[in-house]
C-alpha cells in the first residue's frame, strides 16, 4: 500500500517486488544472501528509480538508504577495481571501494545499479559473488556484508518492445488493447537472455517489467508532485497554492515525453 501511494501505473511491478521481499523476510531464502536482487526493465521515466527510492524509505526508514552507482562509469576493465578499491600503492587506495565503502558505512540499504547492461563483464563476476555469498572483500582486506541490502539493477534492454507492447505514446481508450503484462515480460525476457549470461540471470531473484505510462497516469503523477513536493516547498515560504484541473492537464501535456516518460514533469 505504501508503494502504491507513490508509484503510479506500475501495479504488477509493485506486487512482484512486494512478494519477493515478503518471501525473504519470512526466511524462505539463505540468511547470508542479500534480502533480494532484482532487474528493473522499462523505458526511461516510468518509475524504476522512484520505486527503488520508495523501497529504501519503506524498508529502512530513510530515503538516503538508497545507494546509487551509474554502471556506464564501469564499462572499462580498469574501472572495475574502483568498486572494491584501488590496489595497495595505487592512487585512491585509502578511500576504499565505491561500492564496498558505501555498503560498509550503510549496511542497511537499497543498492541501485543504473544501466547494468553497460557494465564490464568483470562487474558481473563481482555481483555473482555478492548474490551467492552475501559478502565482498575490499582492497584493504575488509569483509563487507551485503545480507541486509536489496540490490536493484535497472536496464533499458527491451524498452522498445515494452513501448510497442503498450502502444507507442499514451495508451488511449480508442487504441487497440495493449498486450498483457505477462506477454510483454515474455517478449522482453528473450532480449534479456541475449544480453546477459544465464548464470547471472539465474541468480537474480526477479525480473520486473515497468510499462509505459498512460495519459491518466501522467496526470496522477502531476497531482502527486504538486501535493507532495511543490506545496510543501511553498508552505515553507508561507505561500498557499491552489491548482485547477486545467493546470494539471497542461502539466500532463507539457511534461510528457515519449523518450523520457514522466521525467520532464519535474
């Protein structure tokens, strides 16, 4: 219910991740492994990052419990070592790893690995170790525990298929009925299997597909932003804000982009 309040138009995604988290908390998986590992698939601006942020706040009571890493920065082999820290004698050795140090400081966290498909193959070897053992040794020999983390990897793999499955742009009432969530997921899994190694996909708890947003859903997101963010900001300045349906319609029209989803709304 908490997730539904902040994430619009992604009911199937919310149900899938909620079930997986419940299973983990009920002790139906190894206690040494992370709470959950997920791949979030879908076009830009449909709620993948927002769900990760909301999950961090819900599970750990703190939106700052979201630790983000952009995987496009780890495309080259030499960059991979930065995740666990530079070797002794190299620049940055004292700083620790960009992944391990974050988790060492915040062991209860949601780790968001953005655009995972861009990462160097060696990154996946590191992730396999985390999924299997729930820990990682950094360059200084310290063991970092991942058993209290949720690992979310986002990817744009299959985004075009997802958009087509929901009919491009807004899914209007006069358009053909869009493909079901299950149909879209089956099609996208084919793309996923071409992109990632089977041993990696087999270790991931759940692949979750995010759909394109309808005009009505964009309108609801506009209302959420106005009520939860804009009004609170203005209240601090002692300014009252009243909005009409026409204003929301204008925001929906101007704030939607077929390439960036609801992101331009902000």
